[in-house]
C-alpha cells in the first residue's frame, strides 16, 4: 500500500509529458501529483507531503525549475530531488545548486524507473538518525586529506573524504553525517563556508568544524557563525576534542 512517504510531485509544463510521468510513477507504486509551474508546485506542496520532486528546468513561467525546487527545500530541507532537461548544458548548474545529477530528456523509462526505485529504497532513511560517528571531510590537498582520514579513523570515527564542495554535495545526498570537517579554501567555485551553509540547511543538527591555513579566514568563519575553527597545521589533539 502507498504511504505518504511514497508521494512524488512532478513539475512539468508540457501537459503530455506531465501526464505520462504521472501515469508512469503510478504504475511503479507512487502517488503522483503534477504541476505546470513553480508557483503551482509551491501551492500543492503547502497542502500535501511529498518525499520526492521530479522537475523540469525550463518552465514557461518566470520561475524556473531550479528556483522552484530551492523554494520547496526551504520548507522541507530533506526533500529528495531529480532535475530533468533536454539541454545537457544545465548539468553544471544543477550540480552547483547541490541538486545532484541531471536526468536528460527525452527520458529513458528504464533510467527513470531505476531512479524512482532507488529513492523508494531510501525513503525510510530520511527519518532515521544520522550515523553517530560519521565525518564528511572536504580537503583539496591529497596529502592533508590522507593524513586527516587516517587520524580520524584511528580515533574511532568513520570518514568519507572528498576534494571539493561539488563532490561533497553529491555524497551528502546519498548518506548521513554527524560532522562536517571542511577546509575554507576549496577549488571549483564553492568554498567551505558556502558548502557548510548549504549542508546545514539540509541537516540542521549537522556539526561543523572549519579549517584553514590562510590569513584572515578565521574572522570569516566567526562571522558566518558555523562552528569552531582550527588553524593549519592542525593541532590533532584539539581536533580530537571537537570530534
């Protein structure tokens, strides 16, 4: 039997495609509702619970799909999202927004079915507590990343280590973490402070420790009110005290 956790909101301005997606999701056991625009989706979201949103990016309205999903996540940070578009150049924009991978159009039914099944398999995890001893480490210098990973493991914590914010966002969508340990200065556009803000919005109880060896960064971290700051080279006993 379908539960409220099996509800999907489909945002698609093409009526024929929207009807197809609603029927397809229904065949796979989802309770589906459709919206033709961002404002309509926001209205539906206010009166019903959804665990997954499947949204086109290009909508025939002032609000595109990415903006609509951002607004939906403001009211439901743990909301799972799949974005879709016939324009593959949007893939980078979707990743930068922390919305995962882009589902290309025309949609392959097998790929969509696998995505929906994967999200169904994870639906119960949304209400489960995060792992008590799991750290997401974001550090772009390989030697430092390896050293910290080894040290954190030896201290009895699980650690997942990545080199940039984009990869951290992708990993965060698929797992739960107790603590984020992130360098402030990261490559590829998004720094550690912005990453921490986005992850905190998704998981309010996430603990955060920022690190850096750059001058003046400590004041930025303090102003952002994200949590403790440790200067590089790290005092490992001080780090242990924060874990």
